[in-house]
C-alpha cells in the first residue's frame, strides 16, 4: 500500500501496523458501537509527524482518526481510517507552578498526570467520567464531564490552550500561546476563543497534540457528610441552595433509594464531599449542614457518609464506570453500561428524571435485558444526570438492542431539554438535526478546516 | 479449541482499558502491562488479546505466523492484568488456552520454546543438560532419597544456581529440618510447557514427578523456585486432581523458622535492600509477607519498598517463557525494574525466584546493584558455606 510506505517513511517501521490482528485490537472500545476497523494504526511521537501524515492523508483523501484507548462510551472513532494511536505522546511537557498551568502531550492518561502532579502537591481538579485510564486529549475532544466538577467546573473549563494539527497539516496554537513570544498561561486572548472550538469537537477538526490545563494546589484535607431526604424534590432543593451560595463542592450526588434499597429513608441520600484547609472544610460543612437540614434533610451517620465518599473516590478511579453501585437491584448480571451523561438545570431535575423513567417503562426494554439506573451529581450551577443504560454482556444481540434504544432515548432526552456533553456515533443522529444554526455553523467550520472531510468522518453529522 | 471453554469469560470484559494503560491506587497510578509499555501496540496488552480471542472464536480471524509470534512475545503471563480487572476476567487462562490451541494446530510454540520443550521432553530439564548432572550440587550434602518432606530443586537452581539449592537445604538442615530429594529422578516441574501450551509434555513431567514423590512418601514439598512452587501447588492440582502432599515456598518455611528462633543470622548487612515480588509467588499465590519479614529481621538491613510492590509489582521481564524467547524485550523490562529499585535507594535486590535472578542480574550489574535469591542472601547472613 503506497500510503503505508509513505507513512512508514515518516514514523519508521516500528510505529505502523496493518496486521489483521492489530486492526482487530483497535476496532472496538468500551461501548456498544459496531466494530470500526481501521486501515492501519500509526503511533506518532510528535506534532510534526502528525502534520506530515495529515498532509499525505489530505492529498490522498484518506480518512484519519485518533485513538487513545477508546474508553469512551459513545463510539467516537470512524472506521477505515489511518488511526493515530496517541498513547506514545504521553509526556508532561511543563509544570509551571508560577502561572499555575501544566502542559502535557495529549496521549497522557489522567491517572498518570494526576499522580505525578499530586506528588508535587498539585491537581488539575476534575477527573473525567471515562476513568483515569482515559487520556487528556480524549477528554478534551469529547468534552468530558467529571467527578469533582462541583468545585472546579467541567474539564473544558480547565483548558488554557491547545496545540492542534489541522487537517491541512498546519500546526495551530490557541490561547495566549498563539503568540510565539508568549507562554500559554491565559485562554482568552487575541480574538475569538479558538480553544473552545476544539473542546468537544470529536476529532473532526484536527488532531489535539498538546493541552495546557489549569493547576490547583492539592487540598490539605477532605470532609464528608450525608443527608437523607423524603423526596427527590427536597434533595434537589438542598443542592440548589448550596449552589446558590457558591459553596465549592468537590462532590454532591444524589443516590436514589430505588437503586439502594439498604437506605433507611424514603427517597434519596445526598453524599457531599468538600476539600480545602481544615478550617475551610469545617466552615463549609457547617454551612452545608444548615442548608440541607433547612431543606428537610436528616443527617446520616458519619460512617454512611464516609462509605459514600469512598464510593465516589472509587468512581474517580474509574471503576464505577463499569459496575457502579447504581446497577438496578435484581439486575446485577447486567454489567455493561452506556452512560448517557447530560447536564440539566438543577430545579428541573425531578420532572425530567420522572419523564425519562416513564419513557424507559413505556419502551419496555427490561424484557430485552436492558435496564436503566440514574447517576446524578452537582456541577457548579447545574446537575449532571446520567441515565445509565445497563445491558447483558453475555447476550450476543444486546449491543444492537442498546444502540437502537439509545437513539430513541436521546431523541426523547433532547426533546426534554437534557444537554449531553458529547454525542459520538451512537447518539448524534438523534440530536444534531435539531440544533438549527448551530449545526450549520459547525458544518461550515468543518468545511473550511477540512474540505476533504478526512477527519473522523461520520462521527458527528454536520450540515453544509 | 481450548479457547471455546472461555467464551463466557471473554464476554465479561467490557474493554474499559484499565488493564491496558493504568491502574489507580489512591494517589498512585501504575502502568499495568510490561509488554504494552515496551512495545506500544494494543495487541501487546490484555484488552487487545481479548479482542483477538473473540475474533478467533467467531472465525473472523485466523492464526498466522505473525499472530503466533505476537501472542507469545506480547505476554509475560505476569498476571498484573488479571489481578486488577474489576470484573475478574481470567486473562491468564484465556491466553494460555490460545497457546494450547496454537500448539495443537502445529503453529506454536515459537522456535526457541520448541527447543525448550524438546529439552524437557528428552532430558527432563529446560537447558537440555545431562539429566545425571541435575544433582551435582547435592552430592556432598547426604540428602536422603526418601522422607516426608522433599526439597524440589527445579531446573534453574539445579543447573544454573546450585548455590541457591545448596543454601536452601543447608538453611533447613541447620534449623533441624530434614529434607529428602529426588536426585536425577526429579524432572522439570512442567511450568514452561504449561505456559507455552505444550500440555502433553507438561503432563508427562507432572505424572512422573507425582508418581515418584508419592512412591517416596512425600507429604510436604519445599521449593525455592517461585515457578516450580506455583506449578506444584496449583497447576498439579488443576491438571491431575488433588495431591497427597502440601507445597511450600522456602520463604514460608524460613519465615516460620526465624519466628521460632531456629534460625539466627551471625553477620550484619548494613545495606539498603529491596524485595522484588516474583509473579508466581506474589500475584499467583498471594505470598507477599514472608520474604519481607525475613529481610526486615536481618539486623543492619534497611528495607526499602519499590513504588510498585506486592500485587502491583512490575514483572522482572522473564515471565515463564519470555526470557528464553525474546531476551532483548526481557532485558528492557528488567532494566525498568532495576531503575525502580535504584529510585527506591536500594543497593541490593532480593527476590525469591531463580528466573527473576537470572533476568534482573545482568540489568542490575550495569547499575551496580546486587541481586540475590533469598536463600543465598540468608545463608550468607548465617555464615553457611554454600560455594
């Protein structure tokens, strides 16, 4: 294959493969998407190598996609592509403790980055829901939501600047770093915020090669508490009261009784984690206690609060992604899970969740071995609500059933006003057509940057 | 296909990738797969091989020479992926099943392992050495041929590290512990063949050793090789059923003898010492504390842990078959491990497996770090003559 030889000339023979078995290894991620076999896999080491590959791909009109483990839940990678395995680009390039930023290559995992930062007393704040085995570049491209986002905001809000190789092969720097004379310390400079263009872009506009993130001092300590509520409405009301006072929550979730029959109160448990100095934690916990009790909450024993905090910690480490404690009772054999994470206005949550539950019941999917549970937690000013679609890994037809169900579910959720963080192949057909000028502008941008439509084609439908 | 037995096990994997790239333990994040880290592509890690296995079962992929090579080269059977899998997918059994299928189809094992298998089949040791030389190390030790407690030397200690076998027996004798020995009737334990899929040869070894041990009255077997230990203790039971003898690693026995005061060390070692967990002793059999307790009890020793220890220990690079087959890759992995020991400040690496010693020692030599097998380290401390 001519293009393979040319790419081999760029990256060397050790970093390219089109062996059939290797294509199989890169055909499937942690999601229900149909296998997407690449043409070849390439492991680039530098932005310049990627630039040369994209020039070549554009010349031959060969599609290109990025791979960093495929821990995404949505099917974010097109098939029949030159697949760039980004995991060889996994270095921390600079920890700038004067300007509180860290610059990394896009293929570093969140786990490795956070571990190395934490050893030096720093953190990036939120951790993406795809788990710490997912990469920073992947987290940016799919605009990951995150545990810990109540205090720091979502992953996208942590990004100061990017280096992106455009489909033309040109290397773009966004943020202050666009100026070769400037450090990448500030996102909003010069004119439009081009960083934002690439956050959540699903890899259709270019290849993200470097990411500069905000850095925060590692909190001295953490404190937890938990409150039981008689109704979902009162639990939501408590969270809203906390949000209104901008109390920085590392985590505040809503664990529903229906998924946790061991709870001793009628409706929900709200576990809360705060962090900071000992004094800050004491003050914040005191304010939170007051607000939760005012909203009708009853404080649970510290042991229960600590257990819940431990569960959240595990979620942060990526395991609840697979078999979180939200698995519907009686259905523990259903281990595969498609999280439909979306943001929604806090006070709208009870009604919207009720509507989705009704939809799930009406769809009658339980008889197909599909069940839905809900993970809910607070961002700074809204809620993340994730209907978790569980299915049976042993059922050979499960993935097809799930794909069909997810399309219908997202159609319904978007009609109700849910806003997903990202779409991917499994969800986008249900949503993109409803977005009017947004889809058109995105399509125009795509056409401008990628006239030959080589970047991750078909993953995000856009409209010229 | 043997692999068919694992269809359900394969379905359990949700491709989360934790085994592929990272494991997390509070503020520590660890790489998981040594071959993936050295070689890059997904086929080197567990997730990739699970997708390969699924494709093989569905008839979407066939074995060819390149795939056969990758399935041997791309896995040390170190078990790190299995031990961290949140869903408990038995990766090791799946990978071994593929190797058995490749052997049955005449495609495996890869060439250097075929020589090992022939050596074992014909000369009963992995090196193809004269079977009569197996017990040279023991000829002056007056070890009985029958008894209730046997010392099992294994190929590596018998032929390459006779000091270790001598040390093990002398330590036991000094503590008043009588052991018997099979001499040239001892054959390879069968571990390399179980690992490379040559089950027929493995079974020949297993059946022979079991028959001899039973005939000579064995109720207990002690070995200083982690690979032999796991094989005798677990694989023998899985393949041949319950056995009439218990199996111990020498570290378990020495630890108990030290606790009861039956062993005391005469000389001080004022050095920083770390312990490398052999995969077959640690992850496979859950023995982590006895070797550490022993080292920590040696006066003068400052014991330091490597960052990745116990369940998370990085393999030495030897695996069961890797060192013989892909020595350059094994050496790279060993270098990573030695660097980790140096970062911990260690001047000496003590381990409890001769294969680990043989892989780590060349890498450590360059870094001026010494590597000892546990019995040798202890025997020296006890002032026993083992050379």
